[in-house]
C-alpha cells in the first residue's frame, strides 16, 4: 500500500474504504461479511475509513468491528456532521455525541461538514456557532482534523475553501468530472492551500465500469496496459499528486483485493501520452450519447441573470450518458440547491452567451429543452421543498 501525507504529516493510505455501500442482510448490514472485507483492507494497508451519520447502520458497524478487533487506534475514521439537520448550537453536540456512541470512540480523526452545495449552508452553520464549536472540539482532541464534503459548483467551492482554515476536503472527481462540481480547479486550489483532498465517486458509483459503451471498452482493450475499467479510473486519479485518498465503496472481497493491488502499484506521473489518448477515446465514446456538445469551457459565463449554463448542460447530458435519475440528481445537487437560484427559467434570451460559445451551441433554445427534461413537475416540486428546508435558517 502507498501512503500520502496530509498537512499535519499523517500518512494516509491512497485507497480509502468508503463505508456507504456495505452488503445488506435482511433489514440491516451483513456484519460478518463486512467485517471480513474491512479486515482484509486493513491488513492490506488501508488506514482510512469513511462513514457518515446518514449511512444506515454504517457508523455502528464500523464501531463494532473496530472495537472487537482492537483496531481503533490503528485506523483513521472519517465521519460527517449532518449539517442539513442543524438548527441550533445544541444540535451540534447532540449529533456528534450520537456519532461517537455509534463509533464506540471518544474522538474522530477526520470530521466533515456533510454535503455542502453552497456557501450559504456554511454561513448558516457559522450563525449557529460552528466556529467556536470546532475550536472547542479540536482543543480537547475530540476532532483531530476538520473538513467538508462538497457537491456544488466550482465558484461556491472556492468561496468555502477560502473562508476557513480547513485541514482537508472531500470532492467528487473522476475523468468525466474534470470541470464539474469542484473539478480540477478546486482540486488544485485545495492542494495549493496544503489541504488533503479525499476523492469520492472515482468511478461514478461503478458507472465507469458497468455502463461503458462498447466503443469505450474497445479503446481500453486495445491499450497495451491491460488495465480493467476500474483500474483506468483509479490510476488516472493516483497519477495526480494533488489527490491524497481515493475512496471506494467496496462490498466484495474481489473489489477489496483488486483495488488494494492497484493502490500498491499505481504511481504519480506515470501516465503516457498514449494513456491520456485512450481515456480521450473513452470519453468521446461516452459523450456520443450526449444531448448537447458543451465542453464545460465556461466562455458563456457569467450569465447576467445567474443561469448556470454549463452546469445545466452537464446534468442534461448525464441523463443520456448514465440515467435520467442520475442526471436529475446531479442537477438538484449542483444547480437546484444553490442559495442563489441558477435555473434556466431565469434566462432573458439576451444572447450574450451565444456570442462567446466556441461550439456555436444555440444556448437559449437548448436551455429550455434541458430545463423541461431536468425538471418535470415532480422534480420541480421536490427541489422547491428541499430548498425551503435547506435554506430555512439562512434567510
């Protein structure tokens, strides 16, 4: 296993165990199977385990397994504050205390503000006293490192990054998401600040393995590397020095063993021009299914009315490269749940964006098509309700 250091000099395994997708047994987690997989990862050198308050049964399973095997002081546990449920200072202690109890520990190595999509969510936490609370927990050792996980656009990510002296952050990032969410720009900015960067969704929840078109599989097969689809995704990340830990939601011994082998072998800066060209072929094959030829260059931005043009187009394309559900979920996270609305319906058809588009996309027309696809009535109502809930205390 290889290790990369965080800003405090702690050596973290480049492969982290994502604890959201544990195997189920009946109505709960299959503890016996999960224990074997966690221990196999630990013995292979994995020392970073990522869970969260809202992963059903996950924190309790992690706590039980590590306590029974006397591993608590030998591993790094990351878990997350459900910031969307926090309305006052007392809630901070209540949820954190419950998490410590589930994990059977008195400290958390890496603690995250969970699922920030907008700087307004961080501002809400500041108003209920999060800064003093973090300082107190770090001072007494209950929290060793503080960070946040993120699912919004690049602009809001950079604002959150600049607003506090974070130890680390967690972002969705893979070879299809270079310009989505925090993106490469966010990754590199966080690294320049000295933050450890943990990567989630390195394979888009397995879609970069199980949903590749035949032309993409062919491009990989024709490479002399002999790498599997999963290896291509993981090795692309390990090639980048800014990446600290890559999380994988492993739920089989085969996945644990294969990912550990990759993490032991992959190195920084070893990708060749041919390797990058192979992935370009893969991406072109995936994008042949897209509805609009937006490259995410952002020459169309900023929109005078705040419409997130590349964000909307990316989600629309995802509906056809992955699934309608995934595209609409990405839309809700990155466009629908920002504090300042950025919907296509805000467009006043001024045409300024089209004057700067290198792809000559009829943006005004395509935005309306995208909005109809991304926001059918049930989704429109759900996003509206979610906005009222998430921003109820930030008005």
